[in-house]
C-alpha cells in the first residue's frame, strides 16, 4: 500500500503545517525512536481509550513507576472514548494538537499512516522480540517494511448468549443465522430482548453487525479493488436480516446505540444474545455478577451449518508514536515498560479474557493461567482465540487500507440503517445511496 493524502477526512486537518513538520524532522525522530540512548528527560502525552477503571488504573500505575525510575520524565495521560478519540486526532492534526503516543484502532492506523502522522517503531518491536508478535497483527500497520504500530492486546467478536434462557426455552445454541433469528424472537419478552440491533451514527456498530453477516457468507463490504459493496445480493440479504432482527427482538431506541449502550444491555441481563469480545465477562461481573454462571460464547453464526469457517472480525489494538513527538525516545522506553511480563500480565488481568495477549509466551504462563476468570471461562478463551487467528479488522480481508478505515469510521452504514428503519426507505435504494456516498469518500483519496 503506498502512502496517499486522505482528502476526504484529513485535507483540512493535515494541510501544509503537518507535512512541513514531518519533512523537517522525521528522520531525526525516527533515529531517536529506534536508538534511544542516554538519560531520559522530558514530558510526553499519552492518549488512550481505556475508559474502564481497571485498565485505566493499571496504565497509570505503570506510568507512575516509570516516572519514579526516571525522575526527569513526566507522562501526562488523557483518556477518550473511541468515538471522541477519532474526532480528537483528525481535527488536531493541523494544529499539532495530537499526543506523543496513543492507542488506536486498526482502521485509524491506516489513516494515520496515510497522513504521515506516525513514526516507525521497528526497533521497539525488535527489542521486545519481533518473533513474539503475530505477523498478521504487525502487518496492519506496515508500509514498505516499516512498522508504524504494534499490538498491545487482541480480541475478536463472538456470539454471547444466556445459557439459562436457552435451556428454559428448550433451544440449542444457534449455529446459523436462521436459527439465531428464531431463537432471538422466541426469547423476546416484556423483560428480555432477544438481541439488540445497534446503529448509532457516531459509532461503527451497524457496520460491524452487517460485516458479521456478509463475512460469514464469504463476502466482503469492499470489492477487491476497494470499492464499497453494499448492493451485492449477500449484503442486501444482510441488511434485510438486521432490519428484521430490529423489528422482532430489539429495543426500539437501539437505533441510536453506541458500543457501550449495546453492551450494557447484556451486562444488565436485558438481552439474551449479543456480539462482542471477552469484555462481556467484566461487564456482567460489574453489573450483574449473579449472571456470570449463566453466560458463555460461541462462534459467529453461519448462513448454513455445513459452511466452512470464515474469519470474521479480529481487533489487534495497537500502540503508535506520533511524528510530532519531541521525545519519541521516552515513548519507546515507556512502551517497553508496558510489555514487561509482570506489567503486561497485570494489564491483561484488569480485563481478563477481554484482552488476550498479543505476544507469545504469556497465554501459557503459570502467572496468566492462575487468573480465576481465565480458568472459569476457558471455553470462551478457546472460542475467542480461534476467532482471533482467523479474522481481520473490518475490511482488512483485502489488506490494510484507508478505505477499510473509512468504511468503519464515517457512520455511513449506520445512517443507512437509520434511514431504512425510521423513514421506511427501500433497502435497495438506501444501500445504493450509502454505497455511492462511501465510494465518493474513497474517490477523494488522491493517488
């Protein structure tokens, strides 16, 4: 993938200021990142999206220890939801109001690389041990042999369900989408929704759910030449499927749900099914601990039971170092600190099973295996781990691309679902409008 300037979203934000800044000092900064030497001194800002207390606290503890060991270093940590983070960095590029280092989503990284906003972290990866990382995860942030991101943890989307509700209704765990729709409708009562269908325009949930259906059938929301494909028979089938789920088994306000809104229903025991990663466990434990023995997960349903396994959605949540950083050597050293075994396991244990290790030698270690949640939900660990190995980020089945990032970040598919549900717009018409809008965004990327 060659670097391109992303006009569609970043033209105003990047401008000549960013490009001039990168041209003036990127070589020096890259050398510092790759060869940090001498006593560390300076101040950096770290943006992350670990909004839950356990993860936030663990990261702060590592930062505090790092500053204690390096008294001339100050690390400022700022926390944003994923939606707010995207807005923050895209609008902050022109003014330089971006951090020294941050977490990101895989789709964000390709846009950041396209805007020349990141520094390579090859040597940081090599120092930790390149062979410890999955090549597939590293490739999500790679251009021409340069790595611009490194995965901090991994997880994948799977189907979560209430064992007790299925048992009471005499239903098996669904293996196909038809079985899922039947079970979700059957389990919908005055107190429980079978499955909420979320489509808030400020999040990616509508795109995520449509991607589940299309990828399970061996399709993609992007063509091989990276055009949006919402009008294929499989995509149209998927759109109709989720509209029916919304009508038959979902709360009506879910049309505006974000990731957290959606998950909270399952956390509180108000939905029988949901799609998420192992983060569901921690959410249920915090909200409805009495339900922990009643939940489990299974692979994403298929179109037909005899279909082969398709990779669905894997997220390797990475760390990146920004080009504007005046102290990339501090970022490099702090990243290495985060991956130290004791710190890393403690970080993973802040959301056990929700965050699976992205480096080898952790999952099988006695320290990691001693965690009670890892032991209790060993089946979930196996199901999610297998899904991680097979899936990609949304749209990355064609390789990392800016188009894949835009597909999931612009709310176009979510607005499409809202138009169909709220206005009664014909599915084919709404899909074609959304497809054209996405392709217009894609075409604004200059070669």
